[in-house]
């Protein structure tokens, strides 16, 4: 097995694991982008059992990156001078801030 291809697959597998993405979710998004491999094929690739073409790898990588982009941002600590987001009232449609809607 080519070392570069194997390393690329391992890195992709690490990203999937880090973000705790489900294999099924990755596969479904991959298929929605035009990928033609089975969930089993992707699983085998992520576990270093088989090689894929650069094209198929890139579709999986695109699917993974788009899934990551859809995740909510991680919670952050607020500073003492910042309002607690739970205490901030959401905006209502009446809050137009003087902007004309037309």
C-alpha cells in the first residue's frame, strides 16, 4: 500500500474520530455529493484496509468538512464583564432598529 495514500486515509480517519462523526452520516453526505462507494468501502478505507483514488478521497474529505461546518461552535467561557447569553433576551420582529424593510 502506498505510504502517502495510507497517511492521507489515516489523517481523514483521525478527523472523523476527533469530531465524532458517524460513518453513516459521512457516507450519506458523501453519496449526496456524488460519491459511489458503499458505506463498507469507506469504513475499510478509514481503517487502512484498502486504497481509494484521489478523487474518491476528495469527495469523502469534502463530505467530512461540510459536516464539520454544520456543527455548532463549541461553548466558550464568558468573561465577568460579558452578559450571560442565557440572560440576553432574543430579538423580536418589532426590533427593526430604525431600518426600513423596503
